[in-house]
C-alpha cells in the first residue's frame, strides 16, 4: 500500500502552482473544480473511516453535502454541475479541512490497533480504497486542470505537470495471437478494484493488435480524407455527436498544427500518439483503417505484462461486471458497480496515472463521447 500521507500531499502538490481563481472554475458539468477534488477526497476519509469507525463529529456539517460525490447511502449532495457555484468554503478552509482530517487519521491509526482483528482488516481495506481513490482523483485533477486552463485566453502551462505534448508511438508492427482460452482479471494478492475481479477465462479467436498507438500524422490523414464528414465510418450515436457538437478534430487541437498541452500551446508532433479522442472517434478511425478496436480481453492478452502506458486506449468492450463479480462491501458497493451502464472500458494507464496506482487488469471507463481524459487509439484486427 502507498503511504497515506505521501499520497495526500501529492494532491495538494499537483495544485500548488495554480492561481487561487483556478481552483473554483467549472467549465463543464463533467469537470470538477480542483478545490472540490481536494475536499471530496478528504470527505472520503472523514465519512468512511472516521465517522464509520469512531462516530466522530463532522468537521463542518455542510461539508457532508458539498463533498459527497454520488453516494446515495450518504444522503443528499450538491449536483455535479453545481460544484463550481460554491465559492465557500474557501481554498484555505479546504486545505485546513485536509490537515485536520489527516491529523485525525493519524490518531485513528493508533487507536484501531486496539480493535478486534476483523475491524482492523475492514479498516485497512477501507483506507486502502481511500488511498487508491485519492490517486484516481489525482489523475482527474490533471484532466480537469488541463480543461480549465485550456479555456484561458493565454493558454497557461501547469508547472510540474507530466509532459503531454510529445508522447512516443512505437512501430506500426503487429503482435499476432492464435485462438485459445485466456485468463483475464486480477487474481494476485494485493489491491485491485472489485470490477477487476474475479479472474476468469475467455475464449479469443485469432487476432492481431498493433504495437504502437495511432499517431497524430495518421489521424491527420483521417481528417484530410473527410473522416469527420463520412457517416459510413461512424456509429449512429457517434455521428449524432459529431453533428450536434460540430466535432472536426481531437480535443485541444486549437488551430492548424497547434495543440493545447499542460506545457501550454505547442506544435502538434506528427510522430506522437494522437490523444484526447472519444471512443466514437477511435472507432471511426479504426473503421477507416479497415481495422477495429480491441476487446479488453484481447488488450490484456497482448499487453498484460507491459508497464503503465502514456495514454489510455479505448476498447470496444462495455464496462460490465465480470462473471462472479462481487461489489465492495458496505457503502463502497456504490464505488464501481452502479456505473456499469452505457460506458466503455479503456486500458493501459497514462502519463497522469500516479506511480503505484496502475495494474495491467485496471479497467478505466468513460462514456463513449468523452475525451478530456488522456485517451489514445490502438488498432486491432481479426
Ligand atoms: Fe471520488
């Protein structure tokens, strides 16, 4: 398990070069203000650790409403799209909340040692989910801060951010696999989310999968070939989205040859992997290439031994429970299972994924039109 305090400190560090005004802005419903992330990750430990195990009094009675994300078992919460309306509590008050809860968590760690073994085990599991939850929000912080800063006229950089303006693409060679039974999902001891379990068998037909991700140059060819104007390349929902949102290029392609990155505005590097495409765009591109997206089982069979990647890769697998899925116990049953409707799986990790957070069985998931995550395209073929 990663150290509690070092993970907590990292969230504050990611935001440390922001101006105070940047902490509050919410340009879209799906983007949360950085201040909200800092409060919400703290609310997790206050709610599921301190209040659950020690019946502790709330730090502030309003915070339970303001920083609950979607846990219906915890009562009412501020609607997601209204998080940016809250100018109070202030950023400094939220940072004080973090320090207070961190202090209480240190005290709790020593008190829990006197409890029975079952309570200690439950505590350890809930804290561990909380640490991974905080790391998930660290990646969301990079996504959300990038979106917020991209809306600013001067296109500012985020000091200390990972380099997202030049990623590597490996060769356009293919890995080939013969049909057979493969195992997928998490089986090792150690932490994994409930949605990665249990490990189970899948049968895969012959397939080949490309070593390197699709490059900016390849995606530019797709655009030049009228890719965004050809309905035959698109899923019906994707075509409706392209028309309704007037989509003509990946997100953050701000002007011909230019993109917004966490380093500010940069030239688009033709050799780097294309990023910030939706599942609809990835799917249309693959169809244009006379290929398809991999299933998540194909992806895992091919790249299960590889380290964290630079971009998440869309699969054509819906985010559904594995056979024999059991949600986390208690209130944390709301963590993953209830989102298994209408979303697609991404695999591979990305440059903003915190060290120690990624596993090869990790199932990220988003709605197919979303593209503010660090997402790329990997091609597959039968
Ligand atoms: Fe959360």
